[in-house]
C-alpha cells in the first residue's frame, strides 16, 4: 500500500472508530465497546501502525468524552492494544498451522480471529477485574458483531482492494495459475 493511501485509510478508520470509543468513554468501564476496529486495523496496517492509530483514537475519545489520562490508558489497553495483540497472535497461529488458502484467510483471520480476540480480551478483563465478569455474555455477543463486520470487510478488501490488507498476499493465499 502506498504511504499516502495508508495515511488516508488510517485516518478514515480512526475517524470511524472514534465515535463508538467516545461513547465508551462516557459509559462505565465494565461495559464492552461495540466495534473497536482493532482487529481490522491489524489486518490492514499491521500491528505497529494499528497500535499507533488506536492510541490516538483512545486519547481523542477520552478527551472528548470527558475522561482523564487514566481513562485514555484504559481505553487504549482494553479496546485497542490487547485485542490488537490477540489478533496478531491468532493471525500468526493461523499462518503457521492452517492451510494457505483464501477462505482460510477470510474466515480464520477476518471472522473467527476477530471473534476470538475480542472474547479473549473480555475474558482477560473479567479475570483482571472480577466484579466485571457479569458482562462476559454481552462481550461474547458484541464480539460476533465485530467479527461479522471485520470478516465482511476483509472479504470485500480481498476481492476488490487486496493492497489495502498488509497481512494478505495473492502469492501466499491463491493457488498458482494452471499452465
């Protein structure tokens, strides 16, 4: 992906992720956020740029949501860095142990990987703060919404704009042409 395209896409995704995150900044910390976009950012830009983008979104959401620095760090960790890192780990496991096939990429990395990363983050949060575990069911339901959106966008990007996905490669996931 060209640098200019990456900057425009990262800015657009940050703007889209900002709205749910700013609402999350005004809610109790134990309520899970819908559609954090962390897993999609990892698929599109890789882990380092995704983390930078998520930190900026968390800072802006906490500031505009009336939160302080502690709330910004909490948003950055639980809605950004932890799900993004889980998505990266799941993606590495998928690349290592599953077949190199287009549908494996879309389903395992885009859909199931996002659901698993979101649920693992919610479970880790429930373990970290035991009083918030009652919302694990809500997190499970929200995870499927985010997984559906990320999986659908992954499929669309693979079909129409594969260069927008840093983690996708035609050479890796498509069979060689028959001669």
